[in-house]
């Protein structure tokens, strides 16, 4: 083989490696953007949820003035969720809000008159709808996160991921509250 042929083969191999690295990097960027887009869908539902919670709390306050602690926890959790900055902070804050709302549901069982109130029933229906939509977009977000995490962890793409600062991302997990929170709110007449 001549020097030119050897140089040509080396350049071809180098070009193939460079194209492979670019391909892996672009795939990781696409998956990262897909995850961020999936969280944007969650953000829309969370905004609606955050708007409904003060209305629900105000309605409940009229009936449950002495349940101040429960209502304050819901409001504090809602404010924490609204003010959360990063995706991971929002996940943690939303889990706290879901837990506080579950506590509110338990409190409401003690107020049969409240459950018959038209405004309360309307708000409860809206929150149930938002919670169902949130469950669907959380599943999509977790699927996008799983796909990204898998792409980051598999060999040899993990080398590219490490070189360019991609890291494993947090799932939107409900933790110990999973069974309680994955059920849509019950509306009893």
C-alpha cells in the first residue's frame, strides 16, 4: 500500500468516527429536548392546578374554618410548587402539593354539607380532570426521561454523554404516595 492509500483509509476511519460521535451527540440532544418538551406539557397542567387550588381552599375555608393547619399546608405547598425553579425542584414541590391535597381530601370527608355545594363540586370536578391530565403527561415525561437515561447509560454512547456533560435525569416519581395519588379524586353525591 502506498502512503496515499494509507492516509485515505485513516481519514475515512476518522471521518466515520467523527460522524458517529456527531450522530450520538445529536441523538442525546434530541432526547434531552424531548424530555424538556414533555415537562412543558406538565407545566401547563400544573399551572391550571395551581390556579384551581386557591379557589378550592377558599371554598373549603367557608365550611372548615377550624381546619386552618390543613389549609395552610395546601397553600404553602402550592406556593412552593409555583415558585420552584428547575425541573427537579418542580418534581419535588409537586409531590409535596399532591400529598397536601390528599390530606385536604381526608379533611373534606368530615363536611357532608360542603360536598353538596355546587361551587365545590364544580371545583372538585375541575381538579379531578387536571389530576387525570397530569397523570397522563407525567407518564409521557417519565417515558421521555427513561429513553434519555437509557441513551446516556448504554455503551458506547455513555462515553459521548460523559464528554458533553449529559447526566441521568430525575423521573417524576410519586414515591410512597403513589397508590393514593394515582387514583383520581372521588366525587360522592
